[in-house]
């Protein structure tokens, strides 16, 4: 008689996994307990139960705090993804139970009003929300079910998404009014080969490479300008003559800046992105209206 398969291992308690990620963040049971609004002995017992379930030690106590063991280092990114996947599963279930709702995201400088108004007009009983996202958020916001559709500029990761092209925007150089290139009919990358471009701390690498055109077609890196905390911070630097930047002509500028068409570079592509195989009929409807109203 063949051997029967072993019983499945007990499922991990997601609350214990969450507690582990918080302790791993603080590297200190006392501070983690405060953040979790519990006591240090209770938190220690919960981590102990998780270690018992896994059969490994996750932390080592040191005079400086608590250090992850090798097993803990391996478990941490997987635990974080496990919690994120659980959140996505819960959000997907709630979305399937409420098909008369849709949240539409858009990134700065992109107007979705016409398509949203058409969706509300054709579906008066639906709850239609809009929210502005940062340029690096579209993909994760969709996959985490924070939004159901996004109108944004490429590039951003598109794995697991359906993407519909809407229109292109030529890229331009943004300079102060007294810059040597201000007033030109157009410029090329050769004209700005030595012009520094700001770097945004923590910027998405795909976005940064596209807007800085880094590296250049000849393989040279784009000249580094000052490091800034947010995209909006760059315009003060440009007005002060410390850098130039690359943008699109549709952006509204402050009066002490001007744009010059940038020739020989790929335009910015504005697209509609949704989760692949999303069955919400409002998503399909918005795709139809966005293509008609926003597509060029």
C-alpha cells in the first residue's frame, strides 16, 4: 500500500508575520511593541510562536538591539511580499463584490475629466472616484487594487497590466528665460551635452532614465545636477540657473521659465493601464470613453 502524503504544514498566522516585519524594521522589541500598541513580553511570545512554526530562529539579541539571523534575512522579503499578496487578495475580493465602483488614477499634468464625466453620465448609479498618483506609482497602485485604471506617462512596469495607447507628447527642454538656449526654435541632445539635469531622490529608475535620457545615445551618462527630494523642487533650481530639465510642452510653467522643442528624442507616451483580465464592467467602459475622449 503506497505511503500517504504527509499532512500540509499549518498555515502561517499573518498577524505573527506582520509582527515579525515590524520588529525587523525597528530592530528593537521595545520600540516595535510601542508601534504595535502591545507589550514587549506579548510581542516576544508572538515572535516565539512564529519561530516555532517555522522551526528556525529569526532574531539574535545583541547589546545594540535585535539582529536578524540568516534565516530571518531570507524570510523578511518573502514575509513582506506575503503580506502584500494578502492585501491584494482581500482588495480583489472586495472589488469583485462591489462592481459598481471604480477608482481612476492619473499622474500630474494629465487631465482625465472628459472621460470621467462621460463615465458618470453613462453610469449614473456607479461610484466613480479619481485620485492623483506620483509618476512612480501607477503599476503598484493597480496591482495593490488602490486604483482600477490609470492614465499616465510611460515608462512604468507593465507586467500583469493591460495597456492602451492614448496619445504622444513631444518632449521639450525647460530653461530659465536668460539661458543661452532660450528662444531657439529647437535644440538637440548635442546642444545640452554638458547641461546638468536634477536627480530626484528615490525616483523610479525607469522614469529617471527616460526623462534624463540617461545614458545618451552615444553611451555617455547624462550630466548630474543637484539631488532633490521631489520633482516639483527642480523648477526653483532651473530658474536659478543651476540646471535644466526635460519635460512635455503641456506642463504649465512659472513665468520665469520657458521651453524649447527637443528634437531627435522619443516622445512621451500617455497610456491607459488596467489590471489584466479585470472583469469590472466599469473598467471596460472607462477604456472605451478614455480612448474616444483622450486618444489623439
